[in-house]
């Protein structure tokens, strides 16, 4: 049987140069391409969603990711307006719309009316909506009653990259990834300061800062126990940092987060994770794979508890999760769903 054509968004030629490369799209394509033909796989573009025009006549599907952020990108105003032309056009042409709802709202956008408008558009017009957190279905239903019939939950795929390491634990806490206001790192550090515990934990905060003013704000908390580095992290760096850390901490705001690629990357390297009880974090906590907190004061207690325990790299729950949620398993499951539910 001939493969059906899919256009994947985003696939930008500028990601690598900006240091914003996200492997999710490449991994998604690889997991599905045995059954589907990604028409723009080898044709990345700097035009955003406007690039789709030349592919329209041959499409069966379009798969949107992070489309709610389109108005904040280059040519954002034009792309935003184009979306409200494109979606009705796709319906006329019989092109099926798939949308992965990665977050409750676009990070940093809050209640921006354009973000909300795009969310509403995708909820109403998508033929299938994928979420990587079970709470995503409840969130979608709260915005548009009845939409859950078109929604599915599949856990975010993960690569098992655990290695045996002889490195000694150098840090009590590691916070890694893009340093942005929505991650709430400043709020956690302020909570430590309020409780006179800024010097209690040996801590490394590392990643590329998206906002210079925000990074400067964090640097005010530096001391002999807290290192803060504005540096890009590659996989070798990450493996090394996780091996040297007793815990990996996530301080995300509960208002926006559903799933997290950084969470899954950390799991793939075998990290001992502490995060907010929300979205995919809550799903993993219920399976006994990670530890979660309801508020930041509780996070401090969790860190104290985990740092007092002997290091244990073995986890039957994590073994089972990593085996069941590989990218190949995801591609097989999602591919079958697409064939059955989106015709």
C-alpha cells in the first residue's frame, strides 16, 4: 500500500544555528516514516507555516507541534493570520489535521489572546489531538466540552541512555535546560532564601538563558554552594552532570506544563527526579518512577529526604517504563491509531 503524505510542523532550517535544536521532530519522523511519507523531511524552511503552500496539493495529513507559538516567531503576524485561512482550506481539500498539545498554554504567553485563539482553533478543527500527559485530555475538555472524543494520551517517548558510571555525586541538585522565566527557578531559589537554606544544598543550574535580565536575576542567588552557568548542554555534558547529581529538580509553573522533553531526557539517563505534581510528572509519580511536590516548600523537604538516602541506580519501575515507551513503540502505537481513527 502506498504511504500517505504528511507535512510536519515545525521543521526549521534555522534551529541548529540558533542553538534551539529540539530532537523531538526528528525522532517523531523516524518513528513513523516506515508507514508514512513526510513530504518536507529533507526540506527544512525558514518561512514557518507559510512553507506548506507548495506541498498542499499532495497532502493527506498535517501534523502541528507548538503551533500556538506561531505568532511569536519570525513573520509572526503574517503566520498567525495565515492559520485562519489555512485551516478552512485544509478542510476543503480533505487534509486531516493532527495536533500534539504539548502544553496547556504556550510557555511565557500566559493569557495572550492570540495564543488562546490558536488553542481554540486547534481544539475545534483538529481531527486528532495527541497529548503526552493524561491531564491534557481533562484540560482540552475544560476548554471545549466533547473534544475528548478526538483526543488520545500516549506517554512522551524516551530513549534509554543509562550508563554505568563510577563518578562520585558532586551535587545534591541539578537544574538543567533552557533557563527561562516560565520554569520558576527564581521562585525556588527565593523559597530557599526565605527558609534560610540557600547554603544547604550543593546545586548546579545550567543551560542557555533565553532572557538576560532573568539570568541576571538568578545570579544574585549565587554562593559557594550554588553554581549558575549560561551554557549550552550536549548529551555528553548531560550524562556527566546527571551521574554527578543526587537529584534532578524541575520547578516548572503548574499553569502551563503538560509534558516535558527535558523530563524524558533526564529519565533516559537514569536521573532521580523531583518535579511538580502536574501533567506528565503526575503520571510518572503515580507509576512510582519519580517524586513530585504540591508546592515549593514541599520540594525542599523532598530534596532533603532524597539526599539523605543511599544512592540506588536500580529501579524496576523505570526499567519497565523505558522498555514500553521507546520511540519505536510509540511510532507503532501512534501509526496504528492514525490509520484507524484518521481516514
